[in-house]
């Protein structure tokens, strides 16, 4: 029996009693025990502590001072009644007084002033220091339930505080604003006034204490190093230390995240943040690399923002010059003057462009034949341009010269072969066989590349040289190069072809003037004249053409959650004949889009879903009276976090019965939404008593957790465990899954043993007849096949 006494007149016989009395309050009565003859007085012994006593004659139990929970929470006394001679009549009985705590102690910080250090760009919410306070009141009551907060923030240059404190643990960390704005160059010291309140901070009369927190901001250790330069094809022993990064947090796990999808990234990082190149690099194969360095904690959570590392592979001179052609052939007329540029020798070097490693120099090593002199030719050292040293070429003396040209960089040398053909002077002009080829009529739909005319001119110069080869060109009447003329190198016959699509509406008639020239210059005193010109007219006829789109492909990008009837693209087409164009869609299998048949505006017709199709492709059809044309519209859907996470498991977990303790099952979560970097999920159980009493869940890393039974008293059956999974999307989504967990007998291989039920009975009459007929049919079929084999052998 336990009584709260706020008044005096409570009496009763002597027996074991419990009292609950608030601390403080001073002198007061507790209870009055009544006596039964022959008892005439009472006596109290035990933990009276000078505060609790009893009036012998009246039996009144009272306090002559204040109880203090913090000093003593329970007082145990023995009370007995006595007769006239002081002998015990009844008792002793136990009287227990429980002291009730009242909120009479303010919380106290364990330090008057705290100091802490935070690094620039530290992760928001990651604690870098803790504050701690205690309260002498009863910790099982709200009197000692403490909550922390920041009262002042000096200086506070922004609307939001740069720091935050966990109201339960006292952990101080940068806020999102602080993670972004903290900079020791701008402000390296902050003072926070932090408070602690008891009563869980829920009442206005709670006690409050405060303390100062001095925070020093230091430069972030987590910085990307400057661009790393590595010399290609180094002979060092690999791996080679090329740089190092330092996290702001201790005991992190360093890792490399590829930006490019390479077959193998030739870089690694150790757990001290040292970055290595693991293999020799070849600049000619790949001259730059980019990758990210990340840090994780032991649960797989990202600690720091990813750092991008840039590597440039520096060139060494490891490639020789290469001649562009195995043999460079140059033609030169025998009347060319001294200093004339007769051609260029082209060579390349795969080393880095515009560096000394790829700088090439040219030098003539030999000339065959060396007549009429051994130095008829000169090559410019840095350009490879060949020149004549004098007017000494004579075809009758030598019609061909072979040159060996040394091409060198600072390390390597290569010999390139050059052949110079001395040709007759160009003193004859090409002459057309016809001065007018009249006209031809073609449809505007004629394919590009079609020959519409053959022309012929002749040249009296040396055959097979640049002096006699004829180049045909449109001199007038074709400003857009609609036509082109190819020359047969053996016959000098010209073939006029359609070079670009014809358009009756743009140009119905072409009045063409065609010229014939040589690649070699004419000698002085000889000029091209009207004999090297001819006329030709082309009439283009109209064809009903299909509509023409302004683009061959239309591309758009929208978020998958845009409302229905949102404009996503406008396509445009015109009809060359000026007819009205109407639009329609083809291949819209999901019915996600609709198009305005008049304007070509494409709208969403229903809700989009990136998880069904990330890139949606349809055809847009433009139609006029008799013709149609098509173009492609590609719509890329940007992801939004619209899919809650789910469990990704091939089979439900099980535990072997009976449980022995310590068992746990590995579970994994997945999310259909697009994941950046990697997925991060949090796992928890539904907050109901049955689940809390039977199961617990603990995180393994960003995507996995352990499910464990909390005791061994489970029956053999399937249990539904409600699991809650939250993703890290914006906004975050929550998925609830009823996970089936099987508690079952297990085989020796530690897998669920499923007992097969067997029924023992004879077949019925009908079943027996059916079995007999089946057996006879099988036997008959076998005999038939044997007879067929024998028959086949016989006739063979």
C-alpha cells in the first residue's frame, strides 16, 4: 500500500506500510498509528537520519525537517508498539518512505567554456565537438531530461546559423549554410552561446544554464591537388606516388570513382589518401585522365564531397617522323625558273603538337641523277617546301629525279622518297569539241550524283602530265555549286553531275558556262580563250515533293513529373509547292504524347515515367495532299525521386529452428530511380510493440542491413516483419515492406527442410485399368518400331 499524504488526519493500525513523499516541504505529519491494549506507546528505529521520528504516546509519524532525494531516495524504518513495561506488543513492522524527486536542481555544463575546431567545407551534420551537461535530479523523470540549443551566434553574418547542435546528444556540427560559407579567410573564429534546459525543454519554468563555445575555423584539408603531370612511358618502379589528399575527418576509407568508363583505370589510392599511378602511361593513346576521389565511413556513407582529380600525360620524344606517302611525286615544267616552289614533302610526328618533340627538319641527302648538277633542288628546312635552285631542268637530259630527304626531330631520323617528273612546257590550251551543248531537261527529283551530260575537250601538250590534264569547272551560272564535273584522267572526258538536290521552285533554269583549264600554268605569252569555253542550259521540271522538315532530328528533355498537356517541342515543316502541311505522330506506343495537327506543337498526353522508358522516340509525320515525310523526335526524361525503395532479394530470409542466438539475415534495398554516385538507404522497423519486442535491424552499409531476432523463443512458422526503407532522394521517399521471415527446421546443409506428405493407398479399379492400357500401348509401339526397322533392312 502506498499513500500520498497532503493532510494530517490519516490514522490506522500498526502494519507494514509504504509512503511516497515529495522532497523539501519542511516539518509535517505523515501518519498516525493507533494502539490496541495493552500497547500504550510506539517506537521507531532505522534510517531516521534525524529527520523522521514518531511521537511515542500518540503514534504520529512525522518529519522534523525536509527530505532530499539527492541525499537519500529511500528511508527504511521499523515501528513497534510497546506496553507499560516497554515490551513489544506488536511489530516491528517495516515502514518504507520513498522520497519523490522535485525539479530543484538546474542542469550544469561540465565546462564553463568549450573550444573546438572545424574545417572549411566540412560535411553538414557531421559533429566536430560535443557539449555535455548533467542534472542531479532523478534521471527517470523529466526533471533530468536535458535538451541543448544555440542561444546566440557571434558573429552571424547570414540569415541562418552556420552551426547546429543536436538537442539530445549535444553534438555540434556545421549547418548546410556553414558547410558552404565557412571560410577562415573571411572569419576564423565564432562564439556560440549554448543553453541546456531540463524538463526536456517542454515547460516555461524549466531550469536553464548556458556556456560559451569558441570555434576556430581552419582551412579545409580536403582539397583537390593541382593538375598532376606525369611523364609518359616512365621507367620507374610502379606503383608510383603522384599526389595525396587529406580528409577533414579521421579514420575514413579512401576510394576512386571513375568519371570515364575505361577498361582499366591506371590509378589507385591507399588508406592514407596517397594516389598512385599503377602502370606506364602513353600520351599517344590517351593524353588526359579525370577521376574522382571519395571518402566513406565504415558504413559506406559519403563523408566528404567528391574531389575531381585531373592528370595530364606529358610527352617525351618517343616517336620518329613518318612520311605521309611512301613516295611523293612532283611534276615540274622544264622551263620553271630558279626559286620556284615545285611542291611540298609532308611528314608527321605523333609526339605532342607544337613542341620540340614534334618539330621536324628537312634536308636533301641525295639526288639521282646528279645531272646537269648535283644540287638542282633545295628544301626549306622547317616547312618541307621544295624549290628549284636554277633554271637548269631539261627533259632531254633527265626526265625524272629521285631525291632522298632526311626528316629528323631531336632524337629520330627518317628518310622520305621524292620523285620529280620533268614535264614538257604547257604551251597548248584545252579546246572544246563543241562550243554549245544546247540544253537538257531534268526533273527536280533527279538523284544527286546523276550524270546529265558528257563533254570533251582536247589538249596538245605531253599526255599524262599536268600540262595536258583538263580540269572542267562551272565558270558562270552555278553560284551554289549545284553541278560538278568529273574528268576521266585517261581520256580527259568530262561528266557533268548533279551535286546538290535540284529545286524547281528556287531555280527552274540554269544557263551554264563551262571552262577547261590545266593544273600546270601556261607559259608566258599563252592564254586561255573562248576555245576553252562552252555553253550548256539545264531546264528543271516541277515534281510534287513531300514536305520538308527544318531539322532531321528533334531532341527535347523534360522532367518526368511535368503535368499533362505540357508543351515539350514544336516541329516545323514546309511544302515546296506551298500546300498546307498537317502533322501526326507515329510510334507513340505508350500514348504519352499528342501533336497539334496544324501548328506542330507536341504536348504530353498522359503521365511520363522514366523508369518505364528513359529515352522516348516517336516519328513525326508531315502530310500534304499526296505526299508525306517523316522526322524523328527524341524525348529524354529527367529523373525525379518518385519511386520508394524496395527490398531486392531473390528469396526470403530464414532462420533455423530452434534459434541459438546471434543469428542475422542479410537484406538489400534497391530503387528504380536514377542513382547519382551510389544509392544510400536507411533501414528501420515499424514502431509497434510486437515488432520492437521480436526483431531488430542494423545498418551494414549504404544499401544493406542485418535483420536479427531479439530472442530465441520463436515458433516454427512464417513471420511478417514490417520494414521501413528511406532513400536519399529529393524529396526522400519511404517504402514499407512486409518481409516474410521463415523460422524452420533446417537440413544438414543449413537450408529449410520441407517435409513431403505421402499417402499410402492402393490404386482404384479404374486407375489399375488405365495403367494396364498405358503399358500395353508402350509395348505395342516398341514392337511396331522393331518391325519397321526389320522391314527397312529387308528392302535395303
